[in-house]
C-alpha cells in the first residue's frame, strides 16, 4: 500500500492556506506547471475531498470565438462537396453536427463540446462527384481554433505557420543572455550559479533523497528591459540537459535558504530565484536550458556547464 503523493500533499497545503485562488496563482506559489496543477486538482476533487475546481472566463470573448468558429464551419460546409462531406457523412444525423475539441466552454449558455457547427445553408441529398464510380476519400478535419494566442485563432482555413528553428543563444555560467518573451517583452536572463551536487542544501531544507539520487540547485536572474510585464515564473521551463540530450525538469520543492522565483517581473525590475532538481546520481549534465514555453526553438537560451 502506497502513501499519499507528497506533491499532492504540498499542493493541498497551499490550497488550504489560500482558500480560494486561481490555478496559475497556486502554480506560481509552488513553482509548478499550471497544467500539472490543474490536472492534479481535478483528480483530487473526485476523491471525496471538500475541494471544488471551477472555471471562470470572459463570457463575451468566448462567445465571440464560438461565433467565429460557427461562421467558418457554415461557410466551409457550403463551399463544396468535399468540405460538406466532412460534416454530413453517409448516415444523416438529426440536429446540429457537433465537432469535439480540447477546450470545453461553460457559462450561462452551455453548449455540448467546444462549439456546434450549424449555419444558414443546410445541405441534403447526394453530392455529385466527377467520377461517381470512385469513392471520395474523406479529408482529415481541420481545426477551427488554431494555436491559442495566434493570428489563426478561430480560423481553420489556413494552416498555422511553422516557425523556422533558429540556433539557441549560448553562454556559460555568469553569462547574461538576451531574448524576447512570447508577449514581446524584452528580457535578459543570467545564469548566476549551478550547485552540483547540492545534497547538503536539499537535506538541510528537510527533504530526503532516495539512494542513488542527487540534487542540483540553479540560481538565475531575469531582468525585464521592456515596457511589457513578464507574466510567468522565470524558471517555469528552466531545464538541465543531460549528456544524452534528455531534459531534467525542476522538482516541486523550494528552500528557505535559497528562495524560489516568484510569478511575474515588472518592467525595469530584476528578479532572482533558485530552482531545485532531483536526478539520478550518475547523470552527467552538459547544459542549462531556458525556454518561455515548450518547443520554442526561436527563444531558447543555453548555458554550457561542462566545465563545472
């Protein structure tokens, strides 16, 4: 029989302390990924704990996105046989056709799934094809949403552009590297120190390492040089890179002797913090890598730590 997950215990302790808070705020307090916190809270709410996980949105903004999706779907349903076939199929359906997606919508006007595809141009009956004897292969459905926050949001008629992969900006311990955030903020990040191993700091903070494990502490500072606030944790996606290229993500722990990063950095401010990692004792590290979001090759910073 296994005991409670220590990450869940720490998460519930922060929730009990805050009482009522948004998931990003809780994640900021813990130094965890917002998605992981949301998933853990959703799972914990089904175990009988007195915990409610809610959703809050800009209702008008969501309705605008839904309306744009409906308009696109209606236009494409009437634009040609192949597009219409995506939504009709060989078996007629009663009522509006529903297309599922990853973002359910809640509010005073609930809908089933993220949106319903309907429009002023109902299509019925068989669809003519140039060669009736040859069945037309169905085309894969296009997403009407596009990447969140991009110009393709609520559009599926154009594929999302794939950014070219630029080489990472590199440096060594002590180097300050410049980069632009996803919101256009001008920032620089300096790798101040890498403590490897940091087992004495880890155990002094009250944590316990398993046999064959070691801990590493990384100290970084982020300076916001622009006029736009940096909204995230500076070390949200700060990773250690092993010799085989595999990443080591941060551990959900913090030390009072080495304070963690806090959420957000205002224009003109410099904020420092420490990030803790737990990894196999035999892992050979080669670099520290920072990205504002996973897979962002254009804004990757890399510090070589092979000489430590």
